[in-house]
C-alpha cells in the first residue's frame, strides 16, 4: 500500500499460501480403480482425500472461495490451519503433519479395501471419509489455537498449562536483553505501606491478622484540565 510497484514474480510452489488446490491422479486400466487424491488450499496444510472419478463430489469440496469464509468448506479448513500455524510454525507443523499422515494413511487403507473388493457403498464410504477429514481439520485448527494461544503452551491431557518456551540464549544476547529495563517494582511508587503491612493479594494484612483494603482517589485540577490519580494504603487501617 502506497509503495512503488516493483516488477518481478514470486516462486509458485504447491506449498505457496495462494495455492487454490493440488491433486494426485492414481490412474488405472479400469474406470472403478481410478482415484483422484484432492487437496484444497496449500499442500503444506491440506489433507489429501480420495475420490473415484465417477462419484458425486461432496459440497464441502465443491465450495470455498477467497471472498467468502465458510466453516462448511474444506478449502477454508486447510487455509485456517496454515494461517494459525504461521504463528508458531515448527511445533505447530509437527502436530499438523501427524494429523495429515494419520488421516491419509486411513484413506489409503480405505481405498485399497474398496477398490479390491468393489461394493455398491463405495461412494458413500468415500463421502463419509471426506466429511471426517473436514471435521478433523476444523478441530485441528481449534486445538492449535488453544495449545499455543498468546505464546503459551497448553496441554490439558498432561495438565500442562501456561508453559513458555522462552527465547534461545543467542537471540537474547543479540537483541541486548541484558541491557533492558530493570525488573518491575514489587511495591507501588506513590506511597509507603504502613509498618507491618504484607501484601497477601487481597488488599493486604496489617500484620496482626486484621484486614484493610487498598483505596484510591481522584483529584481534578480544573485550571490545567488534568486528572491526577493516586493510590495508597490507609494508616493503621483507617480510611483517609
């Protein structure tokens, strides 16, 4: 935006984020054995699904355009996975690839069984398999977002919540982390707590077991049009 145009072209690999779809044709001498393995969106995040050439393609694989977001679309299921994985590529893609391999292995087994022992319900089983893939893909994107939300790592199965990977030492040294600001203060700078006061996270304790609450007040200086906000701790438990 607002930049001069530069002539040139980007590489056009099948893993490019702009990829609309990719596919592998498994040809055969007979019509019933020919299989199309179709993958919507980028090959990096898609899950290849088998269809035989004479079957009716489910709507989830016949819909999906850039202009309209749809959770019923296989295209958008794969597209969302890649966009979320871009937030933390290496650990997320390890999970994505595991799911891809499991689902595609199940599809290969299904095709092998259906083609070698052709049955009338071949089409319905392939449609059910495609629906399962789309449902799993949407669940995967939700799981990735939850597991790595806000830079943390959450895994309810192992009761690990809010873990962080941190940054590598070489990177911290390169950006001058040691020369950063001092640690945040543990006490407020606006006032001095009363003697014996301890912060227990619920307003504080006077040291003798009694409680007092933090307080705040606002002073408005009309001639400067400024508001001054001050906080403090009551003396001897008395409000001020």
